[in-house]
C-alpha cells in the first residue's frame, strides 16, 4: 500500500502497541472538568474543548519544565480512590477505541498521595481500575492487554520505595519500572540502589534518557543502571555522523535496546524540530529498534492514530513501517515471551496483512 493512500480510517483500524504513555497525562478533558468540580480544584477553564486546547498550547512551549508543570491539574483530581478508579478505567477504554491491543501505562504513585491514600493503596486502586477497563473492552470486542510501569521521580527521594512496590506488585499487573521527571541535573545513577534491587528481583525497567540531556544520560542509564529500554532517546543521534554509528549508538542498535520515541511530545519539549525531521525515521532506517508512543495524550493532544498519521503524512511512512514499530514494541514489552509472541502472530500480523 502506498503511503499517500494510508488514511486515518485505515490507521485507526490497525492494531497498535504503546510502551510509553503516562496515566496522569492522558485524562479525558470532560472527566478532568467533572473531577475537578468534585474536589474543588480550579482549572484554567471548565469547557472541555477549551481545556484540551489550553493543554496543547501550554505544552507547545518548547520547555520540558513547563510541559511537566501542566500535570498540576490532572494530579489534583487523582488523589482519591474514586478519581483513580475512573481515570484508570477510562485510560484503558480510550486505548481500545484507538486500536491499541497492548499498552504499558506508567505513573508515579508518590504523586497521588496528597489525600488519604498510601502509595500501596494507589497501586491497588489503579490496578482495580485498569482491570475494570480491560473487562469492559473485552466485552465490547476490543480487547487490550495493559501492563503497569511504576515510576520513581528522579528529583525526589522515594524512588526506592516505588521500586519496592514494583517488586511487590509484579504478580498483580505491574510489569516493570521507570524513573521520570526533570532529566537534566538529576542523573539516573543517583538511584542506583533502586536499580540494583530491581535487577536482583528480576524486574525489568526503562529510564527516561536522551530527551532533555545528552549521550551521557543514555550511557549512564544503560551501562551503569542497567536499563533494558530507553524512554525517548532522541539524543542518540549525537553519536551518529553521516550514517556512521559511534560506540554507544552501535551498542543500542546491536543489542536491540528499544527506544520509546514520542514525536509530538518531543516537538513540544524542544527535543525535536519537526515530524519530518524527527530522529525516529532515520533511526528506523538504520535498523534501530524504535517504537512509536504518545507519551501524554491529553497534554500532547494526540493518540496513536494521530502519531502514525503524522509520520505517514509528513515523513513518508508506509503501513510496513507502522507494522515494524508495532512489532518492535511487542518484542520489547515487559510481559512474558509467550504473550508477546501470541500478540504478534495472532493479532498484529493478521491485522496488518488485512491492510496491505
């Protein structure tokens, strides 16, 4: 199928996989308005459409710190059991409506403890909401498997506590771990004890790196901390000159380390300058295991369908390219091999074959 004939309806029907998506960055605008009213939190506007536009405008500042600051409002409505249950369930249903068949949702439980919930209670509640969403999606004929990544905030002091919860809940829907937050000035190795604990307990983890900081951040995340994937990783291109890979870039490509790339989000935070020139295309062509992700659907005003459509329209991607990144994501998902294999062979490949 020629790229020029891949319209949004075709893309929407394609089975998708997303590895990098934040729960607190993906609320429905109408839900945010309703929950804010219930808890007495003041929003920039109470019109859902205007609120969505406000988020998109604020996120397009080109400043990662300001981008992160937009989460003040979503987090304000995610401090109660009711708020967490609703947002988690709707998160799954929105993935299913977008054609996602496998998703990994990440969030930092420490950011949801400003009410009466402990971090463990936050995890239990989110898992309950996700399970309800998966049950409803399956009943509607659009099943989606969702695994959870617990995040530690790299600029705070509860990373090890979050890692302990990832170990404790690994048989209850939590499939891995991440650290998030402001990258520059807060090196991953500051939390080496948490990563060593995760490795001892056989819990896989990814690390946000190579977005607001450069090659040293990626190197540290992989070679010192032991990450199995890299969140974003756009700055790996700093180690590629005229198509020739440096030692770090070669390590990442040759060992099939997945790069969780988020084109729209990267434009908003200044990590990339255009969709057409986003590193994901060049890295794909060089054989890196790139994956395509939304990062924050509300904040970035996006969906997996939109991310795919942008690459088709502005970077010349084909259905084969979309299939490649979808299979890449499943190959590097933090669920057991047999589940990954079944999703690829029984769901993804047949779905793409029908579109070709």
